C-alpha cells in the first residue's frame, strides 16, 4: 500500500467518481460512453487530483493482478468447448493486454463489485453486467484526456508521465507484479460451477 501522503484524492472520492460515470450511462452502453462521462467529470479537477486519480487506477490494477482474477477473465473472455459428458474446457491462452483491459473494466463496474470479486470471483453473479463489453482499455487514457482538454498537453501523456516518475512500481507495463500461483484453467468448472454455468448460458 502506498503511503497516504502520496494521494491527493481519497479512495472514497475515487470510487464516487467511478460511480458517477457508471450511473451516467445505460446498462447496455459501450464502455467508451462511460469513459466519456468520466472524462467530462474529470476535466473539472486539478492536475494534482488527476495524478491522485491515476495513482488509484494503477493501485487497483495491481490489486487485481491475482490468479483468481485471471481465472475469472478466462471464463468470461475465452472460447470454450463442451464435451459429451458436460465437462467444459476453456482455451488457456491469456493475453496480457486483454487481462489488463479486463481489470480496467472491473474497476469501471464500481467499488462493490471490485471488492467482491477480489474475495470471490463468483460474486460477480450478484451484479447485472453486460458480458459483451468487458474491456475497459480507455480507462488507461482518461486522466490525460481530461487534462489535455483544458491544458496545453503536447505529449498527451503528462499525467501518466508524472505518475510513472513518482511510482514506477505500480506501472501496468513495467511494474514488478507476480501471480501468487498458476491459474487453474483445467479446473474452472470445478472451482466456479455457478459462474461457468451462467456465463455459458449467456454466451450461447
């Protein structure tokens, strides 16, 4: 956990902003619509607060770098086959970019879902979500887009650059992250039976 002194924005304030963006869109809206609402709100913030918001994003992405979240990603994103005996097999390829964008999407679903899936991926079934929109790549550029709209930001990455200089350890491209164990892709149906059953139903 980063020391509180590095945050110009509290965690509660961070999640309140995410909730505002989420409440601004329809259930079946595209992620980019939520990001547009988020950016529209962020343009009112100071550079210091935008840096604080970006730090929270990166900290949350790091918190989601867990084997259980990889397993959730595979269930929700990857192709699968069903054998005659009902056994479900998932493609075991995990795209590093895809996993990053999926974690962004989880953040965009709000605080309650975020902390629930950290405890148990199957709790995502408590929420009404659009499984056709589970990549939130645009979140990675929201703070710089907000800053660029109101300032002469020639590099278009001034906020990201500031955060990288002060906190390279939580950079999503270069940070030193390791999974606590190998994801158990071959046993997803056994580990998360309700989740696998429901996602397959929705995908058919």
